[in-house]
C-alpha cells in the first residue's frame, strides 16, 4: 500500500472504532469530535487525511503550526492548539485557533487577551488540568481551576472558556486512565456550578486510551499515532 492508502485506511478504521466505542458506552458518535494530532507529521500527510474527511487538526508548536497553516491554506482546516504555549508566543496563537486546549496560567490568559483586544477576535479555550499532579507536566492543579476560571470570566472578554483538557500519566493506558478521566469530568462539573458557566467540552483520550475517555464523557479525543503512525524518532514525544 502507498503512504496515502495506509493513512486513509488508518483513518477509516479509527472512525469506525470511535463509533463503536461511542455506541458501546451509550454515546452518540456525532457528539464526539476527533482532533487529528499532526505534530511532526508532514503537511502532505495532513492533506491526505483531510481528503479522507478530517478537518480538525491539532498542533503543539507555534512555528510548525504557522508553516503548515501556510502550506495548507487552501483547505478549510480547523486548527487546535494541543501543546504548551509560552506567553511570549501568545500573539501568534490568540485568534488563530478553533480551540486552544492548553490554557494554564493567568499570565497566558492576559497575553492572549492583549492580542484579542487588538484584533477584536474571540478565542475559545480549555483549561489544561495537571490531573495527576505530576511535577514535570504542564497544566494547573485542580485547586487552581476556580481562580483561573473566574479570572477569565471577569478580565478576559475575548476568551470563551468552554471546558477542560487533561493528559493522564503516560504509564497509565487503556482502562488504567479511566479514573483520571472520571476525575476531570467531575472537576468540570464542579467548576460549572462554581462559575455558573456552560462548560460543554472535555478534551481527553489519545491513541492508547480513547475508549476509556469516551466512557467517561469525552467530547473531544486527540489522536495522532493511530492515524499517522509513530512520530519520527528524533522528535518523538
Ligand atoms: C501528541 C499528543 C496527542 C496524540 O497522542 P497519540 O498517542 O499519538 O495519539 C494527544 N494530545 C496531546 C496533548 C499530544 O501532545
């Protein structure tokens, strides 16, 4: 099979498998958004997957995003920021994404807002939660969610807070991730009550654990490897 045929086959298999997982857990496949995480993969591979019907793509690095956005400017792609963003890069990010999954500080919220004040755009965001309190990981602690949520609602009119995102510990996969996903859902429900805001989105589940995430209420799954295969070795993360 050619590279294009392999990608199309991977993609169709994944769509089928997501639909099966949804049905198994009483969810409707239409209520689940697949974000194809394309970091380190080529614009050409992305175009192949887009031709198979995928329009939501996730990128982790600002420079790589800008290059691919330009290379694929003729396709109606909805871009998602799935990587950590440094405040000094905020101006290149705010207003350019369907959804930023990784908001994790007041400083970054303020930097996004500054850019949105200039452009007049609105930017949808999720709070990234460091769900297992891992020191090496980005994201806020659960106990910080309310304060950051309130800050966004009161001081960042350009930001539209839509929910939460998490990445469970890497050593947990499949069903082992499920308690972390349940924890994120409960945290989202709590924040919803505290803020009196509608927070419909839960971004959770990757190649190794999307079924568990769907079982716990994910509305967005972020999947790379199952579509594109392993990331190039030098860049693997
Ligand atoms: C790379 C990445 C993914 C995709 O992971 P796979 O295991 O390749 O499906 C999902 N979410 C985030 C935040 C990522 O950085």
